């Protein structure tokens, strides 16, 4: 899949990326609300260009349209572009996350992991939340077969405090 910047004697245990439909449509309620607002206010706004309306009236039309554009189609475009560059990797020493147009790779060592939480969408689709000691929170979003990723986490990462049932 990808070539990761591994250290000497570091072993790559798992690599993956978010499921595309889940990643794009996980905020479907706000996207549906934005679509309703756009379908209602869009024709009213376009029809108002032919009439002489005050600046305040035009601003009142724009007030619901701009957030609807941001939460609807612009969010989908942003998430699609981000999905194309988002990858995860688990090694025996750290978690690697690669994202962005410059393919920036972030590294999170397992020694600073504090907690692991599973947020399931379905039985085969979930988000894994990893909390590190310095208040960093990493979300491995919309993973297909998240148990495969959880099984590859080092034992100290899955159960750092020796709890009975960490996940």
C-alpha cells in the first residue's frame, strides 16, 4: 500500500484507511439539513436578484445559505480530498498517521498511550479513539473490521493499566 518511514528493526503490523462511504457520510444528518436549507432558500435567493431588495433582505437570505453550503456540499468536497490522503499504520513501537497534500506523517509512540475506546457504527465498521498522556486524541475513523486493527495493537497499547476489559 504505502512506504512508511520505519526505524531500524521496526515491524509494520497493520495499515489501512477509512472506508470511503462511511468517512464521507458520517455527518449525514447535518448534510441532509443543509440540503433542505439549500433547496428551500436557494431558489428564493436566486429569484431575489431580479427584484429590487434591500441589502438587509439579501443578507437575511445569505444568513442560512452560507452555513448550509459549508455543512453540505463544501464539507463533502473537503472530506473527499482529505480521504484521498489519509492513511493509518500500526507498528510494534508506534502509530503512524499520514494525511494532507504534503503527505505529513505524524508519529504517536505506544508508551504514551493512555486509553483506547471503540465507537462502533455497525458490527464491521467503527472508529477507534486513542488517547495519549499529553492530552492528544487520535481518531482512527471509519475502519472496516476494526477488530483486526485492535488485535495488532501491542499488548501494552491495548491494556496500558492492566484493566480487565479495556475496550
